[in-house]
């Protein structure tokens, strides 16, 4: 589809009735959804709703996470110990 042709980006056989404010694509009546008083296409609306949901589900620590934390702590502690030895 040629941008600005007045045809729906998702349905080229249909006339466009609006422009999505997120992706700036021409969209037809079936593709446009007003959310927060603004026209958005289904793809951009899905992204917007996902962003509004907030962070995903928090997961418990696995053995790998614990091992990584212990290695990180050991590296930090070892660095501090070496710096203390050099300073004295």
C-alpha cells in the first residue's frame, strides 16, 4: 500500500477513515478503536494496553539465581579484600 493513498493499511480494498496516532497508518472503520479519545489500530492498541498492565509476574528465585548472586557477592567481597590489602 502506498502511504497516504486513503486505503486501509490492513485491508487495502477498504477506504481509510482515520490515521492511527501511534504508527501513523491509515485505517478503516473496522480497524480503528478509540482509546483515551484517540484513534489507534489493533496492533498499537495491544501494545498500549500491555504497557498499561505494568510489570509482568514476579518469579521465585531458582538455583541459578542463587548461584549467580553468590558468585557476584564473592567477586565484590574479593575486590574489597584486595583493595584493603593494597591500601595497608
